C-alpha cells in the first residue's frame, strides 16, 4: 500500500492499520488523526524534517507538542537547525506533507524520537498517506528507523 507498510511487512513487525476520512481543509494533520481515531493526542506522533547545511534529520514528537529545534540540533550534532522546505521534504522522503511516515523514506535520515514515546506500549504514526496511520510498538519503530531517544519538546 505504501513504502512504510512494505517496510513493516518485510521486517515481520506486528502493527495495526487505522484509516479515517481526511478533511482536505484541515491542515492540523496529526490532531485530526487523533480526533478521528479517538486516540489521546500524546500517543499520536508527527514526523518533522529539519535541516542544517544541507543535512536533514527526522524529529518524531507527539502531535500535541511543539518541536524544540535547539534540542533536535543538539541531538543531531549541529549548532542550529531550521524546518526543511516542504517541497524538498517531499522529494527526499517520497511522501506528501501531512502524510510523512518515519518508515520507508526514500533516503534514510538520522532519526530522533521524543522520550515521551516510551510512556506508551504502542504509538501511532503516519502510514505514508493522509488519512492512514500505523499503530506500532514504540520499541519496534525505534529499532526499524534506528532512532535515538531524546527530549525534543
């Protein structure tokens, strides 16, 4: 269905797929997912891409929180980061904004997951399309994308 689902299938990782009808007028993609799936927003994680000097990284945080770019920069070993240009993000990841999955991206980027993910047995992330989320064990996601756990919010 999507490269993210292909990665999970190939790895033999257990997951649940959840779909909902995406409202095209809604630009709060993660909060929309939490509301429509009736899941605590702290359990639904968004995938954000930041960059410095042409180097990009992934920050995975709850949709209810704001990314602290200074903390992500420190984890990434950079002095400062900025949010990456959405068009470039789409080219690099292969996904559209609002449907960017941390799994199955075209280019493997350094990944960092907020420590709050450890509070839950499973979390929800985009499956690579607006209106489609994956529920996955936090440890499985962390292992598949080789994410470093750190405080990002």
